[in-house]
């Protein structure tokens, strides 16, 4: 299997470094960006398998970044990281597959990424976090994901 590429967007350099180290250790290829604008420029020039987006960027419209990324790479799943995720705040991120709460549970994050990127299923319903249903078709050659809502347990 080829290396799966993740685009990570977080305004905090320390968080970016920590997540890049974690994901590199799991054999993902990670490109990181400190702003949504920088991430969208990367997405326009490279193909990714997942977007990992800080939904609490202080000076940017996270839902807008999510929409624009989905326009550029429509079949790529998105994980949103929020300080206080709830049904309404997570649903604002059109195109998002999973909404996870900060501070991050690293095991839950890795399970969510694996499920979305590699097509692996979590062992229990709801284990990966709040899931958002995607109505867009996925080609047979790509991994599929069931993004129906489930509660964080």
C-alpha cells in the first residue's frame, strides 16, 4: 500500500510538530500548514487522503476552509478538531467526516484516521467520535466510510 498523505492545519506550531511526529510514527506522510490559506494552496497542488483541521482557528472561518477544501478535493475525508464540539458546531463544517474534542485523545484520533484513510472500522460503534454523514459517492477504487452520526463514548 502506498503512503497515505495527510494535510494538517493548526495555528499552534507546537501542536503541529507533535501531531506530525505522531502521524509520521504511524507511517503517514504529513504536510502541515499554520493557516487555512496555506492549506488550500497545498491542496491545490497535491493530492491528500485526509484533511486534519483545527476547527478553532482564531482568525479564520473554519467551515469556509472546509467547504473550499472539499471543492478542491471532494472525495477526501476531513477530521475537525474542536474545543467544544456539539451537533450544531460540527454540522457547520460541510464535508467533515468526524469531529473530535480537544484536548485530543491520541488513540481515538489514530483510530479515526485509520478508519477514514485506510477503510478500517473501529471496534465499537461511536468509538471514533462524532461522525457526519457524507452523501457524496465514493468510487470503488477508494476506501469507503460510513459517516453517520454517533456519540462520543
